[in-house]
C-alpha cells in the first residue's frame, strides 16, 4: 500500500503542477485508478469534480472510472462487477485487474462471514458471474453446494484472515485527533 501512496502523491503533485489548459486524460485516469485501488472513494469523487470538462467528454475510460466510483460509493457491487468488465488501456489494465481481484476477494470474504447459506442466483447476481464460473469459485473456496427444490444453494465458509483487522488504540487516537483538528480548522 505504501508503494501506491507514493504513486498517488506523485500523480497529485503532477496534477498541481500542470496548468488546466495542458491537462491530459492519462494523468486523471491513472490517478482515478489508483484512488479506486486503495479504496479512496471520496478522493475519486473529488477528482471527478476537478477533471476539466473537455476530458470528461472525450474520454470514455474516465467516464467508466467515475461509474465504478459511483458503484463503490453506493455499494452496488453487481453493477461494479458488470462495469469493471471493460477493455482498459494498457496504462491501467493491471491496476484495474488488481481492483477487480481485491473487490471480488473482499465480497467473498464478507459473504463467507455473513451468510451460512445463500441462493446461487443471488450470489451470481452480486458477483456478476455465470453459474459455471460461480461453481468453480465456490469449489476453489471449498464452499458447499446443493440443489434444494430445484434451486442452487451455496454454503459459504469463513475465509481465513490474511491481515490484522485491528488497529492499535494509538493509531485510532491519532486519526481521531487529525479528524477533530480538521473539523476545528
């Protein structure tokens, strides 16, 4: 994550140093993609407001990135998975593939933690996956699958945590202090 923070900082500095008349879509597209990758949805929304109008109108890719931002902001995951299936430019293709994998993993973790059973068609709709690919994903996660009353039912399992979800109280206190300081100013 620190690597992405450095990249974002560099792109933000480049944006600040570039006059609006010389702005190009590539800079905004890269910054948008990196914001989404590190889950900075608010920053992505604010970036959309800063993008010059001519770039918004000319670039299908930046419009698609904003659409993904709206999907993530509203937690509309089925539309997110539908709209991320796009022919991204070479500049951000690997970033968007990583975003897709991360979001898919996060959703499956959430489903594994929240559900003991879920209908196959509901999971298929959320993940925007055809049933055969969904079955493969469920098998890879060792989730159970049965046909009950001619409906497929998936039995998710909790996925092991790969990172510590808890933060130190010192870190939380420093973030709270920063927030209160921001509100006071």
